[in-house]
């Protein structure tokens, strides 16, 4: 779950199949704003996480508020957006938080059909790509259309009391599912999916209150950002480890396999083999890798310092060497002179 130190008690998470998606911490993007004070404020009150998206999987955003959070305003607003577009704006009132606990799940876009409410669930849709050569004008269009995708955001702010308003609903624009977007415009940020609206179901139309931000729209209490990417894209971005990276579990499995292979040996021989294998592994790990350049002729190899061979001492007389324990023969060694 994503949390902010400045908003203790407020938790936000993205849920698939009833389970919160695993979150991977990352640095916040630099906030750009015409007002430096607003930029600094948002920068300090934003948390960003990566999550894994799976094609055709429906998801929801779960909002939770509990102690020690203290509500000091009429309403707390959670503005939920996906791909830069408004999904819902649930309000937590003082009455709703009277017991010190509040929970809300945003499943999708609420609409109106023939005076009845319906909800269209959010789900991840894979972006089709191409690497075919295309002109710069087409690339600009592709970039413009895909710039907004890849992120779910929740902005939390204090709101005033409001007046009842008519339900309008939210319009949501999806990427063209039949269109192929150039890999160049997606590769930098590793974008792999977009959000589309899936299955629809009957829904009770919510009571709408028209409220006003107390601190202004540029000064929220906190912002929770979730960048969703496929598993392959997360590995490319080095968020997830590569599949061939051997971890402790792999090493333990290898040791267990070696024990099985040595099980049929004599106990004493098995222990000797284990010691030899351990010694060999240690030498492989500790041996430094040195790159050497080999010349075509030995004349090119010049030692930094010539070492004179040690002079052999002149041996005088005879020396007798006993080569065998059983033989009485003596082997004479001839003088060197």
C-alpha cells in the first residue's frame, strides 16, 4: 500500500482479484508548475510506486482512512484519475469518519443509461506496437496520444461543505485498440498498457455534492501515483530482476542437487568430494578476471625488470643417492667439471 508520512492513517492501493498489487518504490518525477511554491508543495507530498499490469485484468482503487488521521474539515476529497482522466471523486465526511474508520473502493466510471445508473469497470489493455519506419508527423501524433497513459493517480484534498448537484458522470476516452503505436514513443518510459472500460453492471447513482477545495487545487494534502507496467517492461526498467539472475534459492537448489549425486558414494569418499567441490567453488569466485593482450611475437614482450638466473654452485666429488629401500647399489653422480 502507498502511504505518505504527512498523511498517517491514509492508505491507497490498486487491487486485482481481491489482492493488493505489489508496489515497487521509485523516485518522484520532477513537478513542473508556473508557481514555484505549488511545485515544491506537490513535490514534497507525492509518493510514486510501480505496479505490474496484466492484460485484460480488471482492477479497482481501494481508499482507506483510519487512526491516527484527524479530520479537520467538512470533507476529504479523493480525486481518482486513470490515464489523466477523471474516474470518480468520493468524499469522506465527518459523519462517515465518526467511528475513526472509512473505506471506499473505486471500481470504474459511473454513468447513466435510461435514467438508471451503471458502472463500467476499469481494466488493463495491452498497447499494440510497431517498429515500422514512419514519418515524424505520425510519431508526434503517437506521442501525443500515449503521453497520458500508464498512470493511476489519487489526489487528496480538503473540501468545504457543498450543495446537492445533478449527476453528470465522467466521460472517458480510451486508446484505439486497433491502432499500432510506434515503439519509439513508448520505450523511454516502458509503457505497455492503457486503461479501458470493460464489463458494465447496474449501479446506484451516487448523491452528488458540489464542494470547493479549501487549500486550492494546487496545494493538495497528498498525491499517490501508480505507474503500471507489464512484467517485461518492469524488468527492462530494472524494477524487477532479470529471470536469469540466480538468487539464494537457486544456489541452495544447486547444493541439494550435488548432495543427491554424491549420496551413493562411500561416506569417506563423499566427504572428500564435498571438500574438493567447495574448494573449487571458492577458487572460481575469488579468481580475478584479468584481461591480457597477447602479442604476435615473443620479442614484443618486455619484462619491466630482468632477473638474472641464479648461478649453480659447482659440485665436487661424488654424491650417493639411495633410490630404493631394497637396493644396495649406489649411483654415482659425475662431477660437473
